[in-house]
C-alpha cells in the first residue's frame, strides 16, 4: 500500500517518470529473478553444509 501511495505522489509530481517506472518495474523484476533463485539455492547449500558440519557435535552433545 505504501508503494502505491508513493507512486501516486510521484504521478502527481512528475507523471512521465511515474509511467516510466510503471513500465520498467516488471522488466527489472524479470531481470533480477535469476539472481533471487541463485540466492535461494546458495542459501540452501550453505544451510546443508552447516548441518553436515555440526552433526557430530549435535550427536555427541545429546544425552537421550
């Protein structure tokens, strides 16, 4: 909602720039999408490595 209100303010102040932002937003989102996917994949790999490296300590530390 805040983004929409900011866009409305921009539209009132400078409508050509607001329309340009409205057109370019989906294009920029599509360009940045692969980087988000890579970020999620790298985060998953790092979580897996952390889990594998801390597994012996967690197994030795549990007193079940």
